[in-house]
């Protein structure tokens, strides 16, 4: 389906590109006629695919050099694939999309470009799409060269027919790569074997009613893992043979059940915890281990991640009975609120509060169950998971607080006698634990082995991708007050600052500045614009200095608290120069 939030003009633009350039050979990004020929496409493939630049320079510098000896027509044909690479992305502005082309063609080309650089798209392409840019563009080049060859033989002038060819090619290259006979281009087969966002995007453009507006295979896998019960399946056996067919079948079942179209991204909290490179997701590991700790510096979204992980776990297990799905979609907040439990730990919180303890009532001692025992009684009859989030476990004596819980975590459903009264503890299978811990306050190395082996440990450090998402979200809410180029420059400074912090012998990786601190920059700039105007009103100048003074510098001073004042001042000034001045 075409998402409601998508710029519907994107679909028209893609069809117009096929008609004007692929079928009729004319430029789509300018008014130059007759340049989109097979010969010019071959020249692009020779420059970019056959002779890749493997240096560490950025895409713009490398691509300019690769095409330096080519005609303006060849360069313009290649620029179409930079345009097509960015067409679907909502996380690029129209200015950013146009700028990506003018960086390659040169500023003098700007006045000749047509109005095909659209604000919005069909979804966020993500950082992987941008980091993988050379492979994605190579794929587009080879894919549309193959289509162009087929058109020369079939002589079709129908856009829908071209889109059918595109759909067949993408499906065969993805599901039947080595054995396929729809193409003899080994280079296209080789690059199609990589995990490419544009494979999924091209499928969606070719047939939006059949393929989801989803750029990542991991998201498709997560959706099938969550909703497979709708297909009357006990597990996912056979559903991976053609993942797009499985998702289409799931969508059709959802429509039958709900009587309306639902975008999978509208209910993303039900199936997607995070994107990570490993094959096994964190939520799958958590489902097995039932206990996890997120640890790392302040400001790295540990509590937020704990809540998200709990939501995904509950959603996935809830949907294993398809009868639950409609109820869940209508009121997920109630289900999350009733199955996610929070405890904010502090230095005065102890075993008596958490497990059990003696209390004085009417001049006599009475043994009373603590929070955990009361929670166990509440949840043990429920077939759904309950998650207890223990915030800032570094603030308590963990060994004393947990007591017999150590044994209960290892031997689920076994009744273990407590050290007070006649009470026992027995952990049901449906009770999960997530702790958060600032490692600055409490080193992981100080935690005894008994606790370590009963929990999964997930480090949460500075993440520039999360920072970009946070900044872009705030920037969009503020009316796009900051350019994409300035955002990228700022994020690079943040990344460099944390690299320098990690390299300091007095600090290290555990003292990185969390991304939530840096994300304040949009709020600062928004306020700054109201107060000042003119040349001083520049994102990378005064607002960055203000952020440094109010947020970054105080944290670093605290981190370097044990250092003598003179040495501390020198270190901070050195870090400041790179961050503020660039």
C-alpha cells in the first residue's frame, strides 16, 4: 500500500522518469533530449562499477574523479541515479536531494535542473542507505541498464509494462539469484546478492499494492516473526521462501480482521526494537534469557530502550494468539501499562522493601512481603509476559537487594525459602527483568559473577544514528530550521568529540557524552532565532557555543573531577576547540 504519510507525488515522479528517460531517452532532471541512451549507460557502468574508487574519500570527491574524463551527457545520466537514490527518502529535504546532484554536476548546473526534487518520500531510508550509497547506486545503474536492453528488444512504450519487467527482475535477483535466467549480467547478479535498501524500494515502486514501503529486510523479518499467527501457523517454517508474499498474506488478514488498511509502521512499537548488524535480535535474546541490563554513560537512552524492549516482547507474545490482535491495536497503551512495571532504585531502597522484611505493627514484629513478592502474586496467573524495569541498579547494593532472587532467576518455578519468616520466592516464567545502569557511577567490573551470568549485558553508548533521528525529528517539528548539511557537520563534531573523550586515559569509552545531550541543539537554536537575527543567527556558531557552556562543559568538568584544576582546564579547552570551532 501507499502510506498515508508518503508524498504521493513521488509515485508520479517515478512513473514520469520511466516514461521520459527509460522509454524515450530524454533527461528527466533537465530538459536535455536524447541523452539517456544505452551507450551513455554503458559509459556510466564502466566509470563507476567496473572501476570503483576504493579510497577512504567521500562519495562526492570519488565520483567526480571517476567521471572527470566523461562527456556532460554521461555525467548527467549518472546524476539521474543520484536523484533516484534519494527520491524515496523522507529523512532528506528537497534541498538536500538537489544538493546531492549539484555536488556531482557542479553549482553551474543548478539553474538547468527541473523541479523533480521533492520534499518528503515514502519513508526514512536510514543511515545504512547513505553509508551504502556506492553499492545502492551501482545496483540502480545495472538494473536500469538491463531494463533498457530489454526495451530495445521488446519495443514497449507502456510504463506499466516496464514496471512489470522491473518487478520480475528484482524478485528473481533476490529470490533466485544464481539460477535466474531473466538476466545474464553477472555484475548485476553479484551486487543484487548484497543487502540493498533500493531492492525493496524498487519493488514497492513497481507495484505498491503488492510490496510494502519498507527498505530494510530486517524489518520484513521482524514483521513476519511478530504476526505469523495470522496465517494459522505455529511457527515461521516456510514463510521465508518469499518474504514479500508472506507479508502480503499478513496484510490481507489484517484488513479482514480490522476492516481498514493499517501501515506496519503505524504499529512499529509492536515489532521493531532496534536495527543492529547481528543476525539474532536483542528482543529474541531477551525472550530466551528473561533478564537484561542496559549499561553505559548518562544520556544514552537506556530507560527508553528498556521500555521499547518490554513493549516489543509483550507485543510479539501477545500476537501468538491471533485473537488478541484486534484488542491490542485498539488499546496498546492499556496493555503496556498493565504489563510493564517500574522501580526507581535509590540508596535507601533495600532487601526489606524489595523481597521481604520485618515490620512493627501494634508493638510486634510482622513479616511482610516486599514489592517483588507482591508483583509475583499479581502476574503468575497471566499467560502474557510482565516486565519489571529496575532503573539505576548502580545506586543500590545489588547482592543484598536481590538476595534469594539470584537462585530464583536461575531456577524458575522452584520454591526457594527466604531468610525471613516462612515466606518463599518462586519466579514464574512470564516475569522478565530489565535493569539500567550508569557505568560511570558503578563499574561493570565490580559486579560479581553470580549477577553477570544471570543477565544479558547490553552496552549503550553514544549513537550518531539515534542522534540524527532525534535532531531530524526536532528539526521537522520546528519547521526545518536547520539544513541537512549543517546537521551532518554538527553530528560529525559530536562523534569526533566522543572519539577524543574515549581516547583520553583519564576517561575512556564509558565517559562518552550521550546523544540526548547533543540533541538539545535544536531547542537552543530555535530559542536563539527568536532573540537574535542577522549574521550571528547561524546554527554552527553561537548555538553550539551555548550548548557547550550549558550542557557539555559541565559534564566534562564532572567527569574530570579528580584532576588538578590546571590540567582539567587544558583538557577541556582542547576538547572545546574541536567541538565549537570545527
